[in-house]
């Protein structure tokens, strides 16, 4: 019987709970770092073309994977992932933020990786069940949340560089604290902008969330750390276009040539990840209609000019891990750029942070944050 009700259908989900001796003690919220602890269960869905495609989803105790040594993921980085969060609201309900957008982005990454696409709505249902089983792991604190890491890997036991006939989609959960240490958020982060390095290029995969985009950044991040800087500001091209900061999209808020306030973020031209936080910030800004909003290229030359003319107001990163992260310093070749992001009484990055956390933690009812049950 190969026919399935639907691809990766929730109706076919089976659950094998961890035995009491397999349950782990939960860490203190103060001890949470990013991705250090994992919950007691995980979700797995296998795909075998020879068996008709997606198999029945299963929730199992958290356990190691067994892979053939030739599995494509281990040789050609046939891997992609997502990063999303579940928040425990003020009313005790657990919500996830815009999961449909993560599913859409994950399927787009699957296409580019030669991995099978799946039904996102069914996967959200399966993930919600996983989260409800491990619900005591969703921290009872607004400084923390439960990070959700859906992952899709090619597991064919053959060395050919080809589309995957066999794949595994799995989801693991990790309680996380603040991505940056509190003193970093208070002082703003420092960035290394070195045009010798680039993260993505036209026609490449910078707009897909594939593991192969991240491994080559580690060396550059190490160089930034060695120079006493916290993150890398990724540039592209001879005109040193700003693309992303670390694993965040970038926003620049300034006074434009017409004397009006403008919020600029790089366009979705293939060089940057289409961030869900980015999309949310743009959408809030357009609703508020209090300043000009542009998706366009912005270069380091423009940033230096705005800074020298005292027109640069704020520079910040945006992403699921930190929501917004104010930038206070950029080392750009031999120039030390001090950015006044934190020097304002009511900075807009703070307003975005407050509005998004209000939605995520259920202070307001909003269609972007849906309770898991
Ligand atoms: C390279 C990169 N850019 C931007 C983002 C921000 O995207 P999102 O807001 O969907 O978390 C992320 C994190 O997921 C990322 O890895």
C-alpha cells in the first residue's frame, strides 16, 4: 500500500514517547546559551522515492542518527534547515511566529538542493504536536524561547552528485536564552566589514538557507573575533554593497537628501536570505507610515557619507535569534566607524523589538503568532 493520504501527513503521525529514565533535567534559564540543550523528543519523516515518496511522520525520543558513510549530506552538503521559535505567552499559551513563511523558504531551499518538497501545513501540524509533547521545555521567561530547527538532508547511500532519491526531514528543539549577552545588546554590536570576503553572489544560493552557505563564514567570523569584533558585515561587489550582518538582515535608518527619515534594507536580489523578521519589520513600517521605507542597495560609501554628514541615525541587524540587534561600531578597511544607533531617546529598532515581542509573547492578538493548539 504505497498511496498516502497526503505528503508527510499529520494524520499518519505516530508517537513513541521517551521512557522515564530517558527524560533529562531541564537547565536553568540563566544557563541557556544558543543551541546547547535539546528537548526529550524529535520528529522524523523519511522520504524514499522507491516507496512512493514521503513516509509517515514519527515522533521519537531524541536520539542519534544512523547514516550510511556515503550519504550525500556528508559529501556534498546536501542539507538545508530553518530556524523558528515557540514562545510562552503571558496567558500561558505557546505560540509560533509566522511558521508558514519558514515552510515556504524551506521548500525553496529544497528545490535548489535537489531535495524533495513537502507539505508545509502538515509539517507545522507535526511540529506543533512535538512542541506540545515537550511543552515543559518552552521556558517560562520572556528572555527565552524554544528554538525549532527543522532540517532536511539527502541520505542516498551513493556518491553520485545528483538529486536525492532518499531524504530525511527531522526537527529538533532547543530552549534558548538571548542570542547576544545582555551587555552586548546594551552596548550594540561591533562589525568587521572586510571587502576581501563575500558570503553570496548573483546566481548563487545566498537566498536559500542551506548549510553550505554557513561553513565558509566560520573562518571570517573567527577573524572578526580575533580582531575584537563581534560579527561580520558581509559586503558584495566593487562598490562594497552591504548585504547581511552575521546571520541577520540589515537595516539602515537615516535622514535622506530630501530631509526626510528613511529606513533602507537591501533588496531580495538573490544575495540575501529573505528573512521573516525583515519581512515583518518592513510590513510594520509600511503600516505605521511614519517614515520612508525602501528596499534598495546601500553601499559602504553611502554609509560613510551619511555618517560624516551626521545623517546616519541607526544601523541594526534583524533575525529570529535576536529579533533586532543594534550596531554601534564598524571596522571598514582602515576606518573606524562609530554608529550612533544607541544615542537616541526612542530609537526605531527598539520600537520594532517591542512590537514584535508583544506579538510573540501574546500581549496582543495578532495573526502572525498562532497558538500551537
Ligand atoms: C544568513 C541569514 N540572514 C538572515 C537571517 C534572518 O532570517 P529570519 O528573520 O527569518 O530569522 C538568518 C537567520 O535565519 C540568516 O541565517
